[in-house]
C-alpha cells in the first residue's frame, strides 16, 4: 500500500512492477507500507533542562513536529524542533540548554 505523506507528489502514480525512480526525483513523498497499520512515532525524547511546548500525545503522525523550550534559567542553543520520520523514529534533538550565568 502506498501512503502519500506530502501533497507535493500526490499526483504521481507509481508502478511497483516497473518502478521508475525518476518519477519521484527530488520528491520524498511516498512511503511503502506493507501493512495497513500507519507508521507513528511514540513520545518525543526527553531533553535535559527543556520541556515540550504544547499538548503531549502518546503517538504522533509521520512528519509531525514538536518544539522544545529551555527551562527558566537556561539558555537555548541550536534548533528547538524535531520531526517524526517515516521509519517511526524521531530526529535526534539538537537543542542544548545551558545554565545562564
């Protein structure tokens, strides 16, 4: 079963018998899923001295993003957002929260 995960290529038809990757060049828009179970990410990883902004959920859809915020008294360094990937795993958080002086 093919699942569109982006509207960028929703009009592209993929023939799995004679798959032509040139049809999808520059477009990461399809996930091949052999089951009818959608790919989901669990809760995002904890980050030291930071909290998630917004409502927390048990499961997140592919391409969902979450944002971290450093706790009071800590300064943010690096990108504060991560994304749920098509393999059901989160990006590794880049944010680092250091104690303000």
